[in-house]
C-alpha cells in the first residue's frame, strides 16, 4: 500500500505544477494570445480556399 501512497504524492505534485501553469496562462490577456495567433497563422483566404 505504500507504493500507492507514493504514486498519489507524485500525481498530486504533477497536478499542482499543471494547475500553476494553467493559472499563469489564464492571467495572460486574450488580446495578446489572439495577436500571436494572427501573426503566426497564414491568411484566412488561403486556408478557406483549400478547404472548399
């Protein structure tokens, strides 16, 4: 049973790390995220024409 306890501790530590990362992401203004996506992605015209 001690192994299960150790596994739970590892899982909880990983969960805490991920939760902190998500919290940091949520603090980022959406405007900045949208600007980054717009500047990196190709223009909508090219993507829509390939889909059609």
